[in-house]
């Protein structure tokens, strides 16, 4: 991993939702010294601008939307939620500054966020030191493995996603593949998992390349990949950089199947990649294809209600990333109902999350598993005619 740049000395403005305290209620909070009617402060750090904004903006918008909804329904045990949310601008330094401010100045009871893996990993030392419950929205398995007492995660990790990719490649007899990964913690963590599982599955990696998150021309790298003559190309990145690489693959006349990560699971990828997106295969949560999954699916009503609530309030689709924020908010607020402001009780309550049907999947957390998802939380999706299409449920 590269060294982080020097921490800059600027703080950024908080975007917060503050509701007036309810009056006349006799409902008491579950625990802690706060009295019924005051607020519960929840912190958020999201990449609402910068290179990961297509992931972070729907996350921030979802948290604010859900806080409004809960407050309109009376809050938690008579207490309104106040969200203090910062935009880290897709920068690790900004993420570290933001989480420090949330804990030391804003005095939040818990933090949700860390849109991308590098930012989440950079925030963890601060939350562990301060013993503040933290629910990450990033994918790297290093966020939650090994288990860290105060750190949880709602996105599927590499250890959940990569097995689904390997299973798909093997089932389709694509046994000679090229691995192209973004040069950051998300890409390196995925590569580590893929290399280990591919060997066991009898898949040969004929070419391994990395590209920068700021890539604007991957053709020199892809010329080497083309010479290796893979049966399929695996591209591991998020929407912006993966779209560049995907377009370049097709521009070089490489016609083999392209399999990508769940990091491209929002409409920004299709917009940026254009016609080159057609035919791309990826594992992702079912929100993208909610209208195509069986009516008797246990997630169906959750997906439909979240989609409806979000799109009625905003002029764009939340992608799968807004869903990670929905899950984090619901899991945290469920814990707050019984734990109050006590961080140890919040941690214990989150670890007690069982058979929670969320947007991302069904969560079963424990003291040994702070993610709680399995590979069955993923569908195989294909992009056809610029639209997400369910290939394997």
C-alpha cells in the first residue's frame, strides 16, 4: 500500500439534520443518562464528492432520508435522531479528519460511513481508540477481518464476492483469465482473495495488471493483456476507473467476456462506459434488478419499498451503495432501541443481529462475524442494452 499523503489542515462543513426535540412524551430511553425527548447524534463520513461520489452521494442521501423518516414517526424511544454527516471528498486524509471531529467535537454515539476501502481502513484506528461503534460501507475484508470489537460492515467483502466470481468462471469453463485491479486497498484485497481461490478452482491467471484510480488510458497495459490471450478478463475497481478500462478493452477489439466487481453496481458505470458496458457480468446485491427477482423472494418488499422511497425523494437511483447505508442505519437504530447511548451495549446489540433482511442481503452477525453476509446475498447480473439484467438469482 502507498503511504497516505500528509494530513491537510482544513476541516469541511457538516451537513446535518437536526429535528426539534419532542415534547410531552413519557417514553424513556433504554439506557444512559440522556432523558426522553433529547436527540441521538449519529455521525456519517461519505465520499459525496470526488472520484467515488457515485457511491458516496446515495449513501449520504439515504442516511438523511432515513433519519427524516424515523423522526417523522416519533424517533427512537421518544428521542429524535440528529445526523452529522461529512463529505470526505474521496480522500483518506479528509476521512480521518472527519471521523476525529465527529468523535471529539460532535460527540456522536456511533459512526456510519467510509464509502471506499482505503478511507474506511484509515478511519478504523480512531474509532478503536475512542471505542465508538462504527459501521463501514466499504468492501475490503480487511475492514472486518480480523474482527475488531467496535467495527462492523454492511457491504459484501472480497471473501463473499470473489467466491461468486470464481464459481461463475468455473461453471462457464473460463479457466484462463486476466486480472486487472485498481491500485488501492479495494483492488489489492480483491486480488489477494482471487489468487488464492483461482488456484484451488483450477483457474490460471495468465496476466496480472494494476491501474490507477485516476486512469484515463489503459491501452498500453491492455496490449500486454491481449497478448496473453485470456478467455476472460476480470476488472476489479469502482465505476469511474473501471469504465475507462472496459471501454479500452473493447476499443482494442478484445471480444472475450468481461467480469467485474460489485464496485461498478451503479448507473454511473453504464453512463461512463457507454456501449462497452453491454455484456459485462458482475456479482451484486439484488437492488439493481429488484423488478426482476421472484415475487416470493424474502427481499422483494424491502427492495421495492427502499427504491420507491429513495426515487420519490431524489432524481436518481441509489445503486447498491445506497442500500449499504440503509442496512447500516437500520441495524444501528435497531440496536439503539435497546442499548441507548452505551457503546458496549450498542456493540452487543449489533452482534445480536440475526436474520435481518436488508437491502444488501440477510444479515447474521455475531462476536466472530461483524459482516454477517454470505455469497447468497449476491446475484449474477449482466448489462444488456444499457440495463441491469438478472442472469442468475
